[in-house]
């Protein structure tokens, strides 16, 4: 009699699809919109790239805080994780902000939020492309 | 950063830009058809502004 408790092995197609979905998600994180571009969702790809890009440029231009890994407390660490969500745009934000952050005025504070939002939004978009690549959502 | 790249935006301009950009991103991510996207963006933008201004007024008594 066959063992009914045995878990059937994943078909090779599922495993390959899972790998491609993971690659799509990582690509979407590294370059905003690339995950959707790989899935030929051009409208979403362009919009993710532009939205995250504009938020990063505005955030850095308003002298928001681009957090680094050497944070002093949990909020700095959370900010760093959020900023890292922008992928390669994190490096662009750091290079744009030569004079450092200035959160002594409202503009700088808004800039910090813009940068963190760009990161979280990009993570959401990357997760969306990952799910779409798995065939669960579009 | 050079001085030409510095942005000086007021509270209202910053809030408007933020609300607009996030509404567009949410609309494109969560809806597929163009008309649904437009409706979602307009509705989301309206709620962002309504809640933002509402919270601003709710905090007003504490500033005095």
C-alpha cells in the first residue's frame, strides 16, 4: 500500500517558477521597477521607478536624514532598514546629500519621511512583483 | 549637494507632493484597468489630504 503521509516532491516547473519569482523580487528591490519590467508590466515598472526616484531626489534635496548602519538607537536602525529598501537608490541618496542632513527645520524632517517612504514603497512593489511572478497576484 | 539641488517646500507643498506620489504608486500597484486606477488615485489623494488636514486641525488646540 502506498504511503499516504509522504509529501509529494515539487514538480520541477514549480521549483523553477519559485526561483524566477525570487530573482524577480530581488531585482525589483535592487532597481525600483525592474521586477515588474521583467514580468512585462511596463506601466507599473515605470511608475515604481519614477515614484521611488522622485521621492529619493526630493528627500535628499530637502536634506532629509539618510540613515547609515552605525545608528545609535532602534529608530536609527529602523530608518536604515527603510532607507535600504530603495536598493541602489540608497547609494544615490547618499551621494546626492553631500552637505549632510539638516532636520532642524520642517523640510529636512519631511525629507527623512520621503526617503523612508521611498524604501518601504519599493519593498512593497518588490513583494508585489514576487507574488505576480508566482502567479498569485496581478 | 550643491545649492541648486536644495528644495525648499512648505508644509502644504510637501504634504501635497507626498500624497500625490503615494496615491499614484498605490493606484498603479493595486488596480489593473486605467479607469480603476484613476478612481483609486483620486479617492486615495482625497483621503490623504482630508486626514492630513484633519489631524492638523485636531492638533491645533495643543499648540496654544
